[in-house]
């Protein structure tokens, strides 16, 4: 019997020729810790919808300074840059179209990344190589191979990593995890994770035609390593998530949140399932092809089953012979109120507080781990990738979590990584 490993456990080497910009130059990172009165220089990479949400709390912090704004869309970049300069009363912050030029300018100690998923690995690895600490939105990466490459780079270059899985800093989810981990339910037999299915046209531009003027958007750079597709205004910005070349629909939007919480409570966020199976329906649309509806089951040791479905109510429900505990972003419920009674809880869920941003910046100063490390993001995201592979293959995926390999199924193993448009390469 044979096993088929990941085709390449490596990182993205970016082509300087492709976009007319130099390679990122590795540089020495700052001292191991920051003095309390030393403001951390922060750059924003991607300031579209999510980037703008991140901007508000960051611009109000006194312990950091936003020094660089990077976006391939000139409109987004200029609007954000103007807001930052106005808030600081100076023109010190600089704008960049290409993230490599920003990194080479040596203006930042940390970055906050909010880009389409197909770009995340390239940018995150380049930042790690440059000695820069990283906050990045979930899902971690566009494939299992890319996610492992990010984790290896973060470890190799000794960087602080914070995933934007902010539910780990939310009191409802923290308490739910404490209850489950402390044995309030006894042995958890299964977990039900409800996520949103369907499609939402964020831009209202899906009825437009192809080959329309991209305006201030550098579309070729926006595509980056993704396969070439004709420009369409309804495909970019928030709507990228509805195409498998760029994102993964609602499934991949939620694995880094609800699936992450489910695994965290059970102490499984550093491991993975033994097999994954699923069914689903993809979009029948001239522009998009993401999953509309899906039902995925991941099986762990001790017959634990984790079900992820677009048909379940949004949230996480842990079930056992004693009853159930259910958590959402606004409530905590149980089959019996006694299951929610105060008691001795596991401290690891609250040791870094309930301010997700503060956790990141404190970790930068002290060089401690964050509440949402890279490895945990890889494990939750992998379940989404394996579920997608199972649906596309039409059969269950046998998984070896320690080695991150597919067992006895070469065609499924090939889907552990995404193809790259020349001259962008995934190389050893």
C-alpha cells in the first residue's frame, strides 16, 4: 500500500520580472521586545471592505502607528491613506500598489493582511522573510500546501502570527470552550457546526459585461498567481470569494471561525481528522462557481464526528450523552441550564484577554504566542479544503493528519495545492 504526500512542501518564490518589482530583501528584525513607549509601525495590505473594518480600531490605538497603506486598487488605497493622514495630522504614512515595494521601504514592524485568499500565502511568506510580524484574516490559505508553507515560514523566521479568528477573544465562545474543556458535557460524541450557505452579490456589478475598464485597479497584479480570467467588475473585491480560483465561498469563510472554535474547545486545533466526506451543490453562474450548499463530516479518533453544514443554524453545538452546549456570536445556550453554571474553568481560553488586537500587539512586544496561532488556523482551514476535495472527488478522503497526506488516492492528493499562473511558481 502506498501513500501520496503533498506534492511540494515549500513556499512561493515571487517573480520580480512578472510585475516589475524587486524581490523582498530579507532584513534583520527589531529587538526581541519593544519598550512600552515605542510605537509599533504597522502597514495595511488590502484596504477593501475588510481592510476598512480593521482600519477603525487600529487608527484609534496609541501604541501603534499606521505607516504604510498597500492596495492594488488606487481608489481604496488613496481613500485609506487620506483617512490615516488626516487622523495623524501628517503626511508620514506612505501608499504602495505592490506589497513588495512596501516591504522593501523598511517602514513597518508588523502588517495586517486583508486580501483575497489566493494572495495570502505569497504575501504572508514574504512578510515573514522580511522579519515582519503578521496579522491575517481567515481562512489561512487557498490550499493545504500553501497553509503549511505559511506555518513553516512563520516558524523559520521567528515571527509573531495572529489569525483574525476573533471569536477566540469573544466572551461567549471563551466560556463555551471552558465549559466543554472542563468536562461539563463529559465525553463529547459529536459537534454540529452551522454556517451560512448561498450567495450574496456584494458589488451589484454581476450583471455588467466583461472587458470593462478596470479603472484604478491593477487587475493583472490583483490576479497574481491565480489563473487568468477576463476582467469583470462583479468578480473582484468582495465577490472574489464566490470563485474557486480566488476563494471558497461560505464554507471557507466560516472554517476559520466556527470550525476553529469547535476544535479549540476539544484540544484538536493542533491535529486533524482521519477521514472527511461530504456532498454539495456548486453555483451555476456565468461568473462564479463556489459551493452554494454543503454537508461535510470529519471523523476523528474515538468516533468523534464533526459535521459542517449550510443547513444548520449558524454556530457551534457540542453534543454528548449528558446534553449539548451551543454557542453563537451573541448567545450561549444548553440543553439544561445547569450545564452553564459557574465553576472551575480551563484558563488557557482566557489567558490573553478579550481584546484580539491587543493580544497581537502585546505578543509583538513580548514575543509570546498569540491566542490564534498559525498552526491552529492551518488545522481548521484544512477541514474546509478536505471537505471541498471530497465533494469534488465524489468520495471520502482518507487523511493522515500528522504527515498531512491523502491515503491511497492520487487524484485527491493533487487537489491539496492550487495551480499557479506563469511566471508565479510554487517551488522547493
